[in-house]
């Protein structure tokens, strides 16, 4: 897992919108659970802010990761307060920024 991806998950865990803004490409796309799509840095940061405000605590644990070119596949355990959510994130990197995040929710 490269440093950019590590910083991304640390920023999520720390609810750090400033760092996320620095890591996102201006044209970033967030595809969330196959239900909602957010296009552009402003929309994606707003979605992050909604997630952050929905819980007191947020912990992101990377269980496994693999890289194939500009794609990073990360199996996550996300804990929102006391609720565990299994997630597979597929991140695409472009110009040393996060260009897309496809989040697939597990059980």
C-alpha cells in the first residue's frame, strides 16, 4: 500500500477534511455502495463530512491490500461508533492524487 493510500485512510480515521482535500484530485469521483455517486472534490468532501457527523467515532482498519498499476484494492473494517462495516475500496490514483473511490459494502 503506497503512502498516499495510507494517508487517505489515516485522514478518514481522523475525520480530517483538510488532509482529504489535499489528497483528492479536483475531479475525484466517489461511488458509494452502488447507490450514490459524488462527482468533484466539493461533493466528495461534503459526503465525507456527512459520514463524519453521523458518528462519534470512526475507525478504518485496512485488513488486506493489493495494487495493480494505478488501482489500489483495500479490504477494510470500518467501525462507526460500535457498528462494524466490511468494505472493499478500489482507489484509482491519477497525477499523484486520489481520482476515484469505489466503495463496495460487505455484510
